[in-house]
């Protein structure tokens, strides 16, 4: 446990180690930067060099298990020519870090990486100038090694970064400084141990729930039994009799607070309340017809060639409707926040992927000035897109103001499922044809409720039409979804790729050709073709039309400018409908790979989490009530279900680093569906592919 004084002392000590001095108003400076939605140009916003030569790297991104703490530190260390272990990362603090839009969408290295590299490259160039002046030589006669600048041929003439800066802010700037070329890298591209690894395996890592300022009360809030149910009556008298309990009631907000979380939850159980019924009448069986009925009109995204002309040249048609259920984020760490008021200034510690966005929301919700709000994000125990918002932080801030004491709000597992912003249930209708030569003659893809990402095929189809209606991003008519929806691991892409890659497999089967050869026949992208061929070689793929009985599947995609292909081998139990995935091979071309070990971890995580939405994960609900509220009925993958995973990272140094965190997960639904079809000849169109659905498909 850590109280506020200990936490602030730790922060102050870290700031001193990083060269933070009160000689300049860092907090005010960064608060001003946070008010505008763009990355600052001044490299001092990102980097501080202490007297001991340690480098403080300040970024608005957060670490939630994806490894950005290590990858970003590697980029800074590479450009500055300092050892990785001398880079100290401070992340997700709106007072100390420069503005950032949020940690999601594989953007940390892909989009923010060049910003950080540019800042570090300029800082290094300035330090070389300062060293040249100190040593009395031209910069071309200097070299840098491990943060020490030395004269070429005279290594005894040197000066360290720490001595050059002496803990002060660097005021000099240079224009048009280019980062290193790939061939100059000495650190990037090599495996590096995670900077957060030791803290996490020893238990020293702090999460939001570990932050407990003196006097903190734990708050439990009254929740409705179903989405859309409104509070009618409430009686808190029994809860108020519990010693030490404080009950707060403001409108529909009813909260019970106590110094011990278990006592607060017990007291909440004594609150008597009645609710008006939810107006929602849909359930997990009727939702798909409901979506098609209530979604806005289809919007045309791509219109290429002529569908009519393609149909006229068609010998064989194939139409199918693909469905996916609502999926929960189900992070191990539930939404948590701690709020503390001090002389009108609010500090919030929150498990959020977007601390600066949360700061803006707190300013608006509580009528505050930007300089009076600070958000700090410690380590996150998983986010997956579900912690882009942080409603628990708004709750904690309001309750702390009402109670006059720090308040922690930690959602229970039941609340985590009930209040989640699920991946939306969706419907994708694809119809396409084959001409006499066995080529795709036309392609139409209509997606409802998921969104547009990766709805356009990666293949060269002469005649195609892509349309979309509704989105995880919002703008949906009221009542279209019975509860909130939002981003979930490569949002919309996993839905659309499931449909398109399943349909490509079905067309290959109709043409009676090998599914890999069929894909290569329709590809004009040499990067993706190379990735497919690389995966096939590693997997040991031999051509054969499906279903072959082998249980082999293939799928490919382009996501975040990364090319990815995967092959899988499955075994299907015809009696029980159980699917066991034996092995998965993934090949990924993501350009320059900053930390190969971290990239492999990301791919393995995508495969494992992808097994969940492919085979077991779905949210059951009825009339606004979420029926799954814990892991006993909501089944995420178990260790015993994880297959052998082989990851091949394609060497492509001529391409800057692209998004690498999520491409592999978009394939998993189609990959497993295609392998099931190859094994038993049954085509699964509904995710997840549960044993019951597998048996139903076998009967059909």
C-alpha cells in the first residue's frame, strides 16, 4: 500500500533523478501544452538529462502490458546514443508529460515513435554542438558512446551528457535534424528485456488500486439491474446503521463509502431500491434482426467497376451472412480511480488509456479550469480499447468532492461486465461470384453495426462495392444497441476480416482450388504475397483444395500498414463440437521492428486473445440485463487451450515501423473458421464458434 505522501515523495525522487528542477515551471508549462491537441515541438517536453547522465523520457502514452515503455525507451536511447538502462520512463501524467491523444490502435510506435525519435535526434545534435564548444573541436570530429562525447582519435578528451547539461533545461534548438538511418542502429532491432518486467514479477509495480492517500474511502455505487432501468425508490436507512459508513445520495447517484472496501460493499447490499423496467426487449438471439431493422441506411464506401457487369460474367455465385456476438474486454484489472481534492485542485489516479482525454472530461464535468486538474495513470492491467473512457474517474471525483475526503472507486467484476463498452454485435453480408477462369468476377460487402475498418478487400477485384451502416464509434440511432459499445482490439477489422477471409475460402472451395493458391492468384500486393508465402513455408503448407480433412486454415490481412498472414491446424471433435487449435504460424511485415521480442509477445497475445472471440467469448443478455458477469460463464481462453505459436517477423528495414500490436488478432476468426471447414467440411458463419454451433453446422 502507498499513501499520498509516499507516492509524492517517490515522484519527487524520480524527478530529481531525471534532472527535474524547480528552476523552471514544468507543471505549468506542460499543462498549457495539454490544452492543445498536438505534440509539442520542443524536445524538452520529452527529454530531461540529469547531472548523472540519466535520461528522463516523458510521454503521454501509458503502459498496459503491450510493451510501449520498453519500445519507446529504445527509440530514445538509440537516437541519443545512451544505454537503454539509463533511460527512465515517466508516462501518462498530465502535469509532467506532453499532450497525447491516447494509447490505442497500435499508434505508440507507428505514429508517436517518429515524434520521439525526432526530439531525441535534435537533442543529440544540440549536445554535440555544446560538446564541440567545450572541447574546442568541430562536431565532425566527435563521436558519442554511452552518453559520452569524445574526440575521434583522442578518447581522453571527452565530456559526458550530464556534465554538459548540469541538470538544466536545454534552450538551444536546431532545425531539420534527421534521425539515424536504419543501418546506423545499434539497439533498435535487437531483443530487449522489458523495463517493467522486474517490477511486475516482484509485485513492486503499482496499479491504481494501490494508490491510497490518507483518509481514502472506498465507494460502492448502486447500479440498476438492467440497462435502461431507472431508479424509482431507494431506502438507505439500513446501510446508514453500519459503523463508519457514509451514504451519499444525489439524484440517481447512490453511493456507500467506508474505509474498508468489503464493509462498503456489504453496506451497499443493505440498500433497498426499486427500478422501473428496462424498455429494451432484445436478447442475444434476436439482436441481429434488430440491428438490420434499426441501423441507419448503408453508406457506400467503395464503388469500383460495375457489379452488374461482374454478375453477367459469373458462372458460380456464393452469398453468406456472417454474424459476430457482443464481446467484453474482460481485463484482469477492473476500472479503478482515486480522486483527491486539495485547495480546489483535483488529482485523479485512473486506469485509463487516455489520461489527457480524461482530464478534459473532468474539466467539463466538474466545471474546473484545466490547470486545476491532474490525471496520473499508473500501470494498467489490460485495456484492449475498453479503458479509452474512464467513467469511474468521474464518479470518484464527484464523490470525493461531496465527501470531502479522497475516494477510490473500483468496479466489481460484475460491474466490469455490466458497464463495459462491448465490441458491437454485427452483421456482414457478402455476395460474390466466380467467372469461367475461376477468378472472382464481382464482390459486394455490406457491414452493419461494426464499422468500416478493413471492409475493403486486399485483393484486386475489378468489380466491387463496399457499404457500411452503423459503427462502434457512435452515431447510431437510439435503441440500436441495448447498451454501450466501443473499441475492442482492432475495432471493426476483426469483424470485416472474418467475413471477407471466410468468403474467400468458400470461393476457393467452390472453385476446387487450394485456398492459398486462390489468394495468391488475386493478390497484386507483393508485400502481402511475400508474407503469405513465408507463413506457408514455415507451416509446411502443401496445396490441396478444402475440405481436405487436414484441419488446415489460412487467412491474411493488411492492418495499420502492416501485412500479416497466418496458418493454423485444428482438430474438431464431431461428437462434442469441441475445437482444439494445435498450432498457429504467423508471419508479419511491420517494417522496422523496434523490439523483436516485444513484437513476438504482441503476436502471441493476439493469437491467444483471438482464440477467445473466435471460439468462446460472447455476451449473453436479455431485456437490458447482462447475463454474464464473471469468468465462470464468460469464457476467455485458458492456458490449456493455447496452441503452439510460431511468429516470423519479416525483415523490411526500408519501411519505417508500422502498427504491430493488433494486426494478428484481426485474422483469428476467419483463420479458425477456415481450418474447421477444412477439417470437417462445415462452414461456421457465427462468432464465436461454440461447440453447439459447430454441431449445428455439422448437422446442416
